[in-house]
C-alpha cells in the first residue's frame, strides 16, 4: 500500500514539476515581451491570462516544496540522499535570478506583475531556506550550496540599487546565510560511534559530509570575504536611516519595541544583527580586532561633544550596537572598564537631544555587558542607568529600564551599591509607567518594579507609593489581561517583601485577588494561575485571617469544579486556611471543604492524591470529632483505595495506599466510633462492590491486614498511628484478630525497635523556645505548621503503654510485662511473646 501511494505521489510530483518548468518559461518569455512592449509605450491586451499562469505557477511551487519537505525523511537523521533537493534547487535559483530584474522594470508600468515578482522571488528563496533546514546534507552538495551561498552573499554585500528597497528578499538572503553558518550538521560531530549494516560508523559518515561542506564554506567564505561581510553589515545595515529617525521621533515606543522585541526575520536590521552575531561567534578571533578597530574609528571620527546627526554619529551608533551584540566574545579584545570610564562616560555627559540615539545604545551596552562589569564599576553603571531612566527621550528610558532589569537579575547584583538609589528609581519607574501607552512598555516597566520590590530591604517605606501605583495600574488595565498578570506577579513580590506587615496593602490586594479568583469573570482563566499564587502568598504571610479573606475560600470549590490544574497550590491554600482559621474556618466552610475533598479524591493522579491526603490528615488531627463525619464519603473512597488491588510494585501507588491506610488508622485512634460506623455502613460495602473490590470479611479486619503489610511505606509518625490503631483492635478480643496475632506482634516489634517516632529534640526545644502568637513577634507560617505537628495527639500517646495494656488483658500482668521488658531489646520479638504466652 505504501509503495502504491508513493508511486501516485511520485507521478503527481513529476507532473507538477513538469508544469512548473514549462510555466516558468512561459512567464519569463511573456515578461520579456512585456518589458519590450512597455518600452515601446504599447499596452498589452492579454494580461489576465498571463496572471492566471503566474498564480498557477505559484501553486505548483507550493506543491513542490511540500513534496520535498514532507515526502522524504530528514537526511540529517538517516543520511539518505534526497535527489530532488540537488535537482530542483539550481532551477529555483535560476528562476530567482531571472525574475529579479523585473522588480525594477515592472514597478511603475505593471504593478500587478511587480507584486507577483515580489511574491515569487520571496517564495522561491524561502523554499530554498526550507530545503536547507530539512535536508542539510543533500543541500550541502558543492554545486547547490556554493551557488546559493554565493548568490546570497553577493546580494547582501553588493546589492543592485533597486534591491535595497526589496527588504523581504534581503532578509531571506540573510536568513539563508545565517542558517548555513550555524547549521550543526555542517560542524564537526563529537558524539559516539553508531554502526550501520555496512560496518561504517554513522558518525564517521556525518564527519565526512561535514568535511566536504566545510571545504565549500571555506572556499566561498575566505577571511577577506568574512571581514567584508562584517563591515557591510555594520556600516550599511546597522546604520539608522532617515525613515528610522522619523519613526523614532513620532513614535518612540513603537520604534523601541520594533527594533528590540520584534521577530528578527520580520525586519531588515534585526536580520542583519542576527547574521552578524552568528558570523562573529564562528569567527571571533578574526573579527574581534576588526570590530574593535571599527569602534575606535567611529569614536575618533565623532566627537563626544557632537550635537548634529551626521554620518559619523550614525556610524558611531551602529558600532556601539555591534559591540553590544557580541559582548561575550568581544570582552577578550576590549576592556569594558576603560571603555566606560573613557568614551562612554563622556558620551553620557552630553545631553543634547540629538544624542539620544547614542544614549539609547549606551543603555543597551550597559545591559548586555552586565557579566563584564566588575565590583569597582558597578556603582557608576547603576548611577548611569538611573540617569538614563530619567532622560527626556522615551526610547532611551525604555532601553535603560530593560538594562536595569538585567542588572538586578544578575547573580552578582550588588544590593549595597544600589540601596540608596531605590527612591529615585521608584519615582522614575512610576513616572515612566504613566507616560507609556503600549502594552509591551507597560509590561517592561512592571517587570522592573516587580524585581525591585524583591531587593528592597525596607519596602514598607515605599508601601504607600506602591499601593497607589498598583491601584492606578489595576484600574487602567481593564481588558489588558497580560498587563494584569504582570501586576499580580508584582503584587506577590510586594506581599513577600512586606512579610507580616502585608495587611497594610489589603485595601488594594483583596479586591484584586477577589477578581482574579472569580472563575466567572471573562478573563478568569487567564488570571487564575497568578491569582492563586498571590492568594497562597497572602495567606502564608497573614498574621491572622481577616473576615474578607476568610470568605474567599468558597471560590476554591468553584475553581476545583472547573479543573485540577492548580491542585498543588490549592492544597497549600487549604492548609493555610486550616492553620489560620481553625474552628472559625471549619464552621464557616465545612460544606466547601467536604465538597473539595470529595471532588479531588478518586479523580486525580497519585501525585495529586498524595498532596490532598496531607490536608485530610491535618484536618482530622485538628478536628478529630467534627471532620470524620463531615467527610465520610471521602473516607469511604480511601477505604476503596486501601482495599483495591493494583500494582504493588508501583511506588507511587504503594505510598498512596499506605498514606490512606494511615489516615484511617488516625480516625480509629482519635474517633473510634466514627471509623466503626464508617466500616459498618452498608454504603461503604456497596461502594466497594461497585469498584469491584471483593471483601470476604469485616472491612475493619481487612484494614488490619493492610496496616500490617504497609509498614515499609509510611513515615515514623504514621507507623506509630497504625500501631496505636492495632493496639485498639486487639482490645476487641475478636477470634479473627487473634488469628493475625503473629503479624501484629511482628509489626509492634519493628516499631519499638525503630524507636524514632517521637518528637525530635530539636522540635521539642523549638516548641518551648518560640513565643506563642500572643507574645512577641508574629509566628511564621512554618512555625505554625511545626506547632500543629508538635501538638498532634499521636505524639502524646504512648505506644508502649498501649501494648502493655494489651498484655495485661491477655496474660498475667506480673509475668507478661516482666518478660516483655526484659526481652524487648532483643532482635526477635515473637519468640518472647510465645514464651510469655506459655508461662502465663
């Protein structure tokens, strides 16, 4: 079947390729005639027919591209020779060369065919780019690669005058050269050896092919041509044009983002910059001195006191850009400290409005060279960026904003050198945000403010200004959900920085939070993730839970009904509410708690289930009498999980089963009647039957087997809980329980010998050393969680006493306990029990 389909595809391709060739000849012949007729000032009468041929030919071009791209597996993986690439590529290149002259001759006389020429040439070179990316080895044929590369280089280095206005074509030429230069298949391979059926290493084959391509590249790109290309890119394509300056003047925000945030393949200058970076990375030793020399030439030819926009000033701006882009490699040839203390500082002192193009590039340089700025230069650089952030030109200020963000994000950022600059930095950011209009600008300023908050030691000093700022941003960003997301991130940083002083910002925080966690809002889904993270941060740092914050919990049930995407954050939120709200929280939201737990248990994966089991455990620990009846349906599901079969070799499932069993053991210890009712409830048995779980005996007795078997999958406190539960079961003196006595006693032995289930010395001392919530500093959430753990009733029950109570009930107390205490340190507990039974 595959062969049949391939034959059909092959025949269709041959048909399309034949028509492509015949059509292109027809089009070129008619274009030649049109050109001559136009020169004779005679009007052609049959343009429509020719235009249809042109459109049909473009369709055949798409078919050919699709066949070569999708019809063959990439030769970079299978090293197969894709013949159509070698056969078609030269024809495509010839067509481009034939069509290009009509770009200028048709522009005025035949606008419809001029548009076609533009589309055709751009389409054809894009097809060649696609061929190279999909089948690099086949494209690396010396006849294909050398001709295409040479053609593109000529168009970039020495284009015809008319071609300078054909930016899309020049961009694709640059894309082609860049892709060839950075193609990993054309570089030496360092991977291991994989043998094919002929015994030849696949890697060796790749190395051979790479070596051939390397020879082609060396022949087409000698050192002189590399240097020439580098110079052309900087001197021609990096230099700002009159239209650039006009756009900057009329809309500085758009210019800033278009130059620095646009996709590099959409504009000529970003494309030239991308090609230059790859070229420099490949030939840094050759080009390093060249770029430094050009930089020196530009600085010498343009005084730092210049006030007019001259060709020298524009070249200086271009050379600064070149130095900014390759900071890492160029640092071997240029000392940033000397450069900054010399030419850059002098440039910064010139505040003439025409120098804004230089100041913007200096702002970019200070951001790009952040890794090369040493301690003794950090402070002057920070001050320079703050001054640039206060510049009158919006484009300069946005560049400074981004560079400041890069510095603060840097691992070697010096808080000590920056702290006293914070007030002016805040004010400058607030003012900048008020002036910018575009979304990207707002996000950029918000990012800087957000990261500044994290480094402010005394953020409370700026709290009022920040609260006012956040309020204003929220009101003005209605409908701009992406701006609101950045605001939520900044607010979360603000809350974290305020710590237990965070209630000072509740006036703005709580309304924003309420909006973000409302799933019924039109933008609810977009804001939800960041809103929940803000919610979690707010609770974790709240000294107490205020009524408004307490009322928000009902929203969590609505969120969980929608999806479990944010389950892990939701678990932390529930835990924080339990710890902060205690009985008030339970009484207000009992139904919501039960609803959430019932939604989650049985409907999430093992990771999610383990996280929610922690919440259930804390709830039962804090409210042992109230919670078990409240969440009976959830506990029934835990019984099903415990008694279901499943893959016992799957660690995650074993941990889920063991943790569920430990929770049921806690219920038995802390509210025995509740578990008895649960296991004897007919609805529990029905649920087990529905789940296909066979139960041959009492459910509680089935749990006994599980508790004994799961000893290796639970924590020490869970192990003690299970031990206490088993000691209670033994007091029932049921014959079925006595049948399991050996396993139970063995379980007791393992617990008693381990002896690590009580409070650690650190935890015990921590309990007494810290102040209570009403005394001194506000306790942290972690301390509160530790208090919950320490106050666990299980910690204050003695397992040894429970076991001894069992023996006093079954044996002669004086004999049994003497033997137990005498032999307990031994290695095997069961023989001693047998001895005690015999003696008694």
